[in-house]
């Protein structure tokens, strides 16, 4: 389940990103679908690490993958798959494009960070994993 969901998120995210790398754009009053290469992490933090950032992230995310296998609980398989699929997809972008391919730009009322599908899946996964940790009776396996 973990590897299946991880692969699925990776494939979906990379296909969405390919649309934007190939030139797709869409503009509205509140949300623009544009192409941005993020050299850092959230809100472009740690961009000063340049090439080191992708290797640091690769080690950290692979550690999370190892922890997921060590934990070996079925109830964590899907959220860890979402998290790892999104994380590996963003790291893959760093190796291929030199930065993470972001495309969703919210600017209705205030300017928000540009993000992508993988970022959303990572956020959902973190919330899900936290919920499982605070409600352990939902996770018996």
C-alpha cells in the first residue's frame, strides 16, 4: 500500500508538472496557474544551500521511508505514501530542473506562496499522521 500510493502520487504530480514545463498557463482573478522553479523549500527558505539542498532532502526523506517500513503499521501506509510520493517528486524536480516545479499561485486578497500538487499531498499526509498519533485507537495494526 505504501509503495503503491507513493508511486501514484509521484506519477500524478510529475504529469501535472509536465503540463506547465511544456507551456500550459491559466490566469484568473484569484488563482493563476503559472510556472515557477522554487530553489528553496517552503516560501523559498534554505535556497542558499543550492545543490546541497537536494542531497540533504534525499537523505532525510529516505530516512522517513526507512521509518515507515520500521513502523510497519497498515494504518500509516497511505499517509506515508502520500508524504513520500510528494517529497520524492519534489526532490526529483531538483535533480531534473534545478528547482521544484510550482504552479498554483493564490493572489486573492493576499499573495500566497506558489505551490504544487505534491505540496498539498505532503500537507494532507502530515495532518493525517498527526491525527493518527493523537488518536491511536484508530490505528490498531
